[in-house]
C-alpha cells in the first residue's frame, strides 16, 4: 500500500494470515507456518490445536522437529503451550478448511479439552528429540550431535505440570558426563560452560531456589553447588551446609536433607537406616530420637512398618499412638490401640476406657492387672455413668449400667436399687432386692412406683383440665373471629388488619362487660372539677398534653433534669418481654391456644 505521504507499506491482514497458516499446517509445512506465526504474533498453540491427533499420533511432531532448525524457535513454541484449545475461541477454523479435515477436527475438540494437553505435547516432543540424539539424525535426515536438543528437552521438563526438575537436572549431569568422557579435562564436569549455561536456562523457566532444593533433594551436593553459583544465595550459607552434608554418613546426610525439604516419611526411613550399624549403647539414643521424630510428625503407621521385627520398639510406638489419640479426643480408638499392643498397656487402656465411658473394658483391665478397685472409685464411676445426658433410652441404659457396676464391683445393693428407681426400672429393682433378701428395698421399689403412678395420674388430670379450658376458649375465639369477619364484610372494612387495629380485638373488647360499667357515667357527673378533667383526658390515649395544673408536668422535660430522667426510666421499666400482652381474639391468641392443646 502507498501511504498519503508517498512511502510504501506492506500489510498482512489477520483474516488472510490465519487461513494461510492453517493451510500450511494442514499440508505439514511447519517451517513456513511457524515463521509467519512468529513474525505476525500468532499464538503458536494453533500448531497443535488445529489437529492434535495428527500432531501427536500421526507424525506431526516428527515433521515439526525435522523442519524447525533453530533451537530458539522450538523453545519459543514449547514455552507458549497452554491447556486451552485456541480454535474454540481465538482462531476459529473456517468451514471451507474444516470440511476437508472434518474427522480430525472432531477428534481434536474431544482430545484438547483435557487438562493434559501441555504434558502430552511435551512428552511427545521430548521423545522425538531424544530419539533424534540417540540415532544422530532428525526425522528429516539432518545430522545432529549429542546434546543438540538439550535446551528444548529441558523446556519440556520445566513446562509440564508439575515440573519434572529432577529429570531435568539428571539430564544435565548425564550430558556433562558424556561430554567429559569424549573430551577429558581436569576441570570439574559440573563447572563446564555447557552445564552452567544449561542451569541458567533452566533457571529462566523455574526459580533458582526451587532448582536448588531439587538438586539437594536428589542428594547431589556437587550439582546443588553448581546451581547455587549463579543464584542470589549467600555462599556463606550454602557452602558450609553442602560441605557438612558431604562429610556426614550417607543416611544421616539424607535425613537432614529430607527434614529441610519437609519430606518427613523419607526422613524417617533414612533415620532408621542410620542406626543399623550402631552398637547397643548408642542404639537406645537412636530409638529415642526415632520415637521423638515419629511423635513430632505423626508417623506412627510408617514407624510400625519399619520396626515390624522389633517387638519392644513396636510396643513403644503403639503406646505413643494411643497417647496421641487420647489427646485428640479419640478415646475409643486409643483403647483399641492400647489393647492391641503386645503386651497390653493396661494403664493407658484404663484411662481410655474411662474417657470413652466403656466401663466393661475398664473393669476387665483392672481384673487382668490384678488390681482391686475400692468402693469409692466404684461409686464415682457409677455416678458419672448415670449422670450422662441423652435420650430417655440412653439415660435408662446409664442407670442400668451404674446399678450393675455397684452390684458386681461394689456390693452396694441399696445404692444399686436407687439407680434402678431413678431409671424407672422398679420391677428389676424389686427382683434384685428379693434376690439379696432385702424386703425393705423391695418395698421401697413398690412405694416408688406407686408414687410415680400417682404423680402421672395427677399430671394427666391437670392436663385434661387445661385442655378442656383451652378447647372452650378456642371455640369462643373461632366464633368471635367469624362474627368479626362477617361484620367487616358487611361494613366494607378490610378484615386483615394488624393486631393493633384488628376488628377481632375490637369485637372481643366490645364483648367485655368491664367496658360497659357505670364508671364513666359517674365521672361525667363531676366534670366541673380539676380531677374530673384530668380523669377524662387521661382516658383518651391519643392525647399529647395534660391539663392537670401540676407545675412539674408543665416544665420542660429532658435528659438534663430530674423529671426527664425519671420519666425515661419509667418508660424503660414498662418495656420488657412480658409487657406486650396477647390481644383477645387475635391470630396470636389462636396460635397460642393450638400450641397449648398440642402440648
């Protein structure tokens, strides 16, 4: 195009560029398509998204590696991969291109939706490049040297989710070792320019601290030193640390590395391995260190697996696990653990049994340990069991268990009968009393049952009386509300007013005989006096002033004088939960009557 000022400009309309790129990708010309995409800033995910099945399974990746000669372009392509299909929202494929490859497009949409697109592409590209280095030639026939695709392969490791940094570092070291074998030098292999440049490139894809932790995580301290050289880490910190680990025994050094990286299970394995060659004197300290580490990080299950052949230490781990469960309020599980240890840990089992309320297990442990339980402790346990809250059935079971404990372990028949009576189990209490030849206790059970029966009869009579009164009032309210509704419909007034101005309340109030008394008539006969005027005006609740002649009431009332404060306190005292009374005949009274009859 020629601009108005005369210069010539070349343009590439996106509407023409994208179909051209898609046609090039479909024809397998990845070199041309990638070059245009790079210059026109087109998302390179289109190389895969246009036809993922062809790229991953039908030779597309091989053609891509064979045609793209520059390593930087391959790295650019790999670094831009995302788990999104760009053809679904960014670069829709025109129908005239789609119809030519319709089968592949359907498969592409199905496969690209999975979140493993990046991992699949990286794995495929890595496989192709590694095969090219092993064979010495690319799929297109170009000769390549060992390590030619080192940086793109590192990109595939770093781009995957999660990143495979251990494999990337191992690849760097293997490449350095192969180079050292081909060209022997006195220089350390990990300090070579090739290794350092590879580490710097990997640090471009991942953080230095993460790469350093990965290096020490594979227990390669020389490689970790090479990684830390170009990082911002302080040499005064990492050099002594790496030197110390190299001087320690292998298992001890790996234990400390695992602790630093918070890999506690691996740390415990190495800690156990570090004590295999110790003598009997230091073995006790080693066991103590192991049990402290297990308790600190909750590794009891792994500890039992590692010390399966050591019965003494396995029991110590079981006891530690039981104590931990008691602390976490899992008393039932702790009881099982204590009883499963060999030999049984009876003291812990008794504490766990009391905590979870398993009195049978508690007394069984006492008998197994030849321990005599005094009567006071028996009574205390019985009282704690009987005082637990719950449903009626649970409470009755608690009283029955308490009575059984008192009979079996305390020989306290009287107290046991009291427990049966408290649980309303009079027949069982009477049976036990006769079995122990205690007629006085049997009579006590009979009297208690008769007293309870009389109480139930009185309560039933009271409830029946209350129900009858409530039912009568309910019938009156129903009639009252029907009459009020009928009257409201005749007068044209809305019957659904609130309680403060309800017709039902007005109707009920009008039926009250107290309002038809002659008190108002007597007061009207003495209107001439000051008191009568006050009485008449006070009856009107709508009045906003008073004509009583009192000077105090004529004064200004505020919070700054005694009058205002007293009036305000009086108003506050009048308000309360019981100050609002239910209006007769209202909806609220009807609901209260229904609740009363239901109860």
